[in-house]
């Protein structure tokens, strides 16, 4: 390029290289590395029953396909709203201890639970609003005890009732994972900001600025957080939060090479 057009300015050359990189990526379908099969699972929100059903579906689907290294990625918001957050955490810990590689991403609900557990009364006062009542119920805190508790008492209940193993497990969750041409994250990313400079608050919470953006993110972003009836597949992102706690539909996306497919429970 520089040899053919010696009078081009540096900015022109850099823009050309960036454009060529984008066009090269658009010319081929997004893919994960050869020999790897990924299942990414959307927001579980305390539905241990749906988690068990979807894992069985994933196992059956995985066994039907040719041998590959299989990876499970959970996109966060495993707790709150549904009736059995404790059961979900226990099952995920078991999966994390299995030979199959399993990765967990931090959602905004895990973030708030940990902040409340660490003693933030402002966050503890919001637990009922975000479904934390149901999480504490799964650890033996009934409605009467919850209603009698001020924020400081809720902090104590979190510390008394939730096992340290469960809290440590939630603290181990990552913010984002890049594999091949895909970026896995709970909520999304702020457009135009390099991944290394993204704020955790955006990765856990962002919504419309990310959802409405139509430009290239440098990777296909697979995310949860924002509910849709069915997987929402756009040129630059794929959303797989299908509102499991209310809809009964917990969704996973499968990725192998350049192939994509979906698995879902469905009570509707």
C-alpha cells in the first residue's frame, strides 16, 4: 500500500489497514478455534430445575456430535428471582469441579449480592427489588424474617446463611472471555472502548448504548442481561437471556468452527 501510494499520510494508511481488517473479518464467518465446542448458557436466575434440564440437553447434543474439547460458559445472573439460587450454585460448583472446562462470568446480580454481603447497606436495601428475597429464601430465610430485617440485619443474614464456599465461588467469576471471533460477557460492552479499558460496571450493567449500537465491536458479542423471547441474533451481537425465571425458557448457544445452534428448555 505504502509503495503504491507513497504520498498517503500516516492517518490514511492506518485507516486503510483498519478497514481492510474489518473487511477481511466480514468476508469470513465468525468462528471458534478448531477442535473446540462451546456451549454458552444464558441467565439462570435461581431455576435449578431448568439448569438440570438444559445440562442434560447439552450432554445429549454433545455426545451426538464428533469428539471435541467441550467448554461450558455461563453468562452470569445465576442467582435471584427464581426459587432455588442455592441449588443453582451447588450444581455449578459441581460442574466447575468436573473434567469438562467450565467458565463463569459475573452478572449484575452476583455483583450486588457480593456488595451486600460485604456490608453495603444501600445495596442490601435493594435486595427485595432485585429478587434477593428469593435467594435468601433458598438459604432458609422466610418472608417474615426478611420483612423484619433492616439493611444491616440483611447483611448479617447473608453472612450467616450463605456458606463461604458459595461466596468464594461467586467471587471467582470473570468479567469477560474472548475465544476466537467471539467475546462472552454478561451485559455487553461500551462501543468504541477497547476491551482492556472497559469498566466492570458496563460489562455487568450496560443496556441501550450497547443494544442499539450497529457497528462492529471487533468480535461477535454473546451476552445475557437483556431479555428477549427468543435468541436475538444481530450482525455484531447475540443475546440469549430468554427470561428463564418467568418464561421457563433457559437458552444455550452452541458454537463449533463457524457453526451456531441453539438449545432451550421451554415451559411455554
